C-alpha cells in the first residue's frame, strides 16, 4: 500500500491487514487496518506505529515520502501492541528527539518494552507542542480504552488523531469514509463500539461533553483503525453520543441456544407475541452467530431476551460463554427476560436471570421454563411473555416507571 496524503503534507502511512479474523475474541470478517500518520514540518512527526508484523509496510510508506532518519518526533497515542508493536524497531531506525506520550503512556511503554532510556516527552491534557508551521495539542482519554490513551490534534488543519476511538475493523484499499459503502462502514463502526467501548460509555459521555464545551473544531477524524472521517466527522460523533447514552432503538433481540429444539420452539412463540404487538425483533441462535455479532445487535436493542436449556445443572457452554462476554461489556438501560427448557433440574433460567440482574437489566418477567418438550399451553405462555416484553417496552418508551420483578 502506498502512502495517502490526507491533508497538505500530512500522510497516512499505515498497514492493511486483510488476514485477521479474530481480534482477542472479536470476529473481524473484514480484516482491519493499523493506521499511522506522518506530518512533514520543521519537526517531522510520526503519530503511532503498527503491529510488529507490519513494520515493513510502515517503513515502505515512510520511505516513499522521506528518509526515516529525518523523523524528529514519535507520538504514541496508545500503547496496545497493534499500535506500538513496531515502536522499538522504528526508534532504532529513526533515533528520534522525542517519544511523546502521556504519563500513563510512559509507564505502559516501559512495562511493555523494558526500556527506560528512550527520549520520553510526557504530555498532559492541554499541553501544546510546536512542529513549526503546525501545533500539536493533546488530550488524555484515560480508559478509552486503556489507561495510557490520548488524542492528538493538529490545530491548523483541525485534524483529530483519535487512536482507538471512532474506528472500525475494516480492511479496504480506500482510506476515507466517503469512499466506502456507508452501510458497511456504519455496521463495522457499530460493531467496534459494541465490542470494545460499551463498558466505557460513561467516560465517553463525559469526553464528548468536554469536547463540546471546548468548541473544538474538527475537520477530520483520523483513527488508528479503519478509514479517516473527512466528509462528515460529525456522523460518527453523533453515533457515539447515541451509543454512550444507551439509547435503544425500540427493538428486541432474542438470543438463544438449544439442544433438542424445545428452547427454539419457545423462542419462536415469544417472537410471535412480539409480532402481535407490532414490535420488531432479531432472532439470534448462538450456534451460528458469533458473540461479537450478537453484541452488535444488543448495543442498539431496547430489550434482550435469553433462552437456554439446562445442561448438567447449568447453561449450555455457548450461552455461558456469551454471558461472560456480555458481562464484561455491561450494556445498560435494557429490559430483560429469560426462558428455557429442562429435563429434571432446570437451573439455566435462574442463572441467566442472575446474570442480567447483575448487569442491572430491568427484568419484566420472573423467567419461563418448560420441562422437556413444550405443549400448546406452554407455547401460549411464551406468546404472552412476548406480549409482556412489548408492554414493558411501551411503558419505558412513554417514560413510565418499569420496575424489575426480580
């Protein structure tokens, strides 16, 4: 991949990863990118690096523009190895004047690379650094999504280098938001937020409020994954504002697993009850849907309904694994209910209830379980459960108090 000029004398010099299909448990069917940016000024500055295995691509891009030895400053917005893995080799190749990072960034770099002798230059929120014609300013964004994270901002071009915020896992030869299919772009941006940033929504809400208060003009957002937002950066900012406020879209997601079809039959009848009440739903079987794709739907749903039979006094492994994954992300402001079949003990529904209660879901039903194969009267109860869920959603939408029954 050749370097791409995103603004006058500011270049994308990263790497495209067409191969990765798993990103620490998050499925990446469309691959990803590791974005780095080169600013040509009196002080030539490289913002972030790439995953270690892609260092040749990074150096190829840089060398097409300038001798790497002419780089003066390295900015490390985020220490996670997909962005800093190539840093030791780059430092050896460049011998920079400064390695610019946050206080927590310096600590993390030493812990990762065990080198206290690099020319660290620690910055904090509000600090500025002249590059010559341009000025870089910095904003710490701790726990978005690591303690070391920060944004860098070029005041003159109004470009925000946002590390892992506002990104998406999307390998593409195009580098800008207006060059790719918008439905694909927003799906991948939604999936990225759902699986990486949901847990940090309260911090994102505060950060967006701070940026708004500062009236910081943003002409372009250049994240460390995916494409650069140049045509309408406000589009992704508005999406984050919606997601961090846990604004459901009025739909239901039914997430289930089944052994001998009984739980699936119950799920279909619950869906029938929702449909009778005019509520849209998504039907996701954990046998064929990856947990990260399920979480993408959960992010924007207003209600999450879980179904699972009992196995060995517990849940099926796929549901147990999904709940562990969702518990780590902690989606909030959602209605919940659980159901399932069982043979002789029937603990799964109670365990799912407990998990959703721990995540502070508003439980609209005590849980519905059926022994072995559901009869017509059992399926009728499932239809009524669907209607109960729809009624609770209507009350929540109208601003009425919806109390949890558990």
